[in-house]
């Protein structure tokens, strides 16, 4: 099987034969059959009997119980982290907004960290050359972008078009860009386990204390004063208590799609037909690159106690009537494909800002960053 080429990607993005690219991966639990994996936990309310998300799904024509192991927003964040690491290492060039703060604490946030991507409150509350971001030409261009003309978003933050974004932190016009790439992981036939968690203190400290953190005084347990438990500040034994106990599964599946239909829905204003196609091809290559960087290895570590090993992986284009065409793409090939798509877009005259746009926090945001990272009183407050 040959690796996906730029020419093949260009042909497929035109949408004449295929509707989407689909990636299906089958995993086994890292510890082998019978070992546990730990899904993400969610707040319990009402009749919830478990912190895990269980549901019924149809697979191979049969209804089966499933447990969510990683949801779509989390998978997008994993891809963004992998892209940021590749960009920082110099393997790829991508448009990037970057906020840098030096104060009581230092902090850097990039366009691949911001929760709401190009429309994030961090950008709203930052300064570009001393001017509030939303008041600059760049800020106004981003606020004016929509599905018919997403050129400004592509130019400065293509991830907002790939993973979706919504201008929800501003009043008035709130543009929405639906994701063109989505991925999730579920475990099949889950059986919920149980466990009890506690802590043993090597010196078995007993008694009580007054105060918090490292500012406390010791009280013997027999004294009749207002006291707090030593265990609340990290000392003393904690008796085992019930804790969520993970699940055993027969297998897990990652299901990812890159929608060519959603790509075609994106317009880029007055750009020529050649530039429109080059822009969509670049976004498709970007989506595939994020997938391969984040998920293309032999295994996947989702969180403590949830490691998966690949059993089988299938990448294919899917068209009308169940038509499929398999393709190959590993991480190195995906980097080469993206770089080729980037060169083609630049040659076609697509506007892309490949030097980072450097921002600084507003005074209020800077104080919030300092306090949140140091938990210290902000000067002047």
C-alpha cells in the first residue's frame, strides 16, 4: 500500500468520488486480557450510578454496551498538543498566535493551547503592539470571518477550522465554525470494577492541627480545641475508602473522520478556484497530520491507568455505495504531506502568516495570571 500523496489528496478534496476519510483503530488494554482501564470521570447527579459514561451502541449489526474512553474535544486537544510540539521542534510551519507574559510568574499560551482557539478570551484580553487585540486590524478581521469567508482564520489559526471554534466570549455577532475532523475512543463490553483507595503514613502521625498548608501548629488528639485533621494537609494515615474502580473491556476502538463535505462548505472570500482548493487541501493535510502525530504510534496513553496497544489500524477514503480505498500515512509521511500542501498553498497565493503573532496580556489579565500561578497577593490590590 502506497503512502498518500499530495496529488491524491487534491483529487479527493475536490469531492467528486469520496465523502470523507475514515480512520479506525482497534486496541487492546495495555495490561492484556482482564486488565483494567480507567475511563474519564464525570460529575454524578440524579440517578447516575457511575462516574463513567456508559451507553448502548450498534456494532457489526449488534447492540453492545460501550464506555467512553476519550471524547471528541479531548481527542482534538491531544492532536493540538502534538502539532504544537512538532511546530516548537521546527518540523512544521503553521500560523500561530502566541501570548507571552513575564511577571511574578512566566506564562506562554499559543493558538494550539487556547481553549476556544482563535476566538479565545486570552486573545480578547491581550494587546498587540500596545493595542487591544479586538481593536486591531487582525482582531477585526477575525471577528468578521464566517463560513463564506474564513480566509482570516486560515491565515492565522487553521486549527480553528479543523477542530471547530465558536466566538462565544463576545457580545453581538458570534461566528461558528463546525469541526471538519473528529475522533473518539470507546471501550466495548465494559464491566465496572471496584477498588478502595487509602494512604499509609510511614511514621503514622496522629493528632490534629490548627492552620492550613505549611502554616500550622500541632495539637495532640486529646486536646479539646478546634482542630483540623492531619490527613487534610498530607500527614497521617487515611483508611481505605471506596473509589472508582475502572473497567475491563474486550477491546477498544478509535473512530476518526475527516469530512470532505465540511471542507467544501468553507469558503475563502474572493480567492480564486485554485486558491480555494489549495486552502481546503492544506486544512485536510493539517487534520491528517494532527491525527498521525497524536495517534499514529504503536500505543496510546490516555491517562493514568488507561494505556492502549494497537491491534489493527485502517485508513481509508469512503464514497457512495460503500466504496472504500485504503491508504497509508505514518507520522513522518504526514509531515511531508503537510509541508507539500503548505508549499502548494503558498505557490497558489494563499495568504498565510507563518511568523508568530506576538501578544502580551492586558494589565488585568497579567494580574490574574500572576495570582493564579503563584497564589500571591497582586501588588497594588
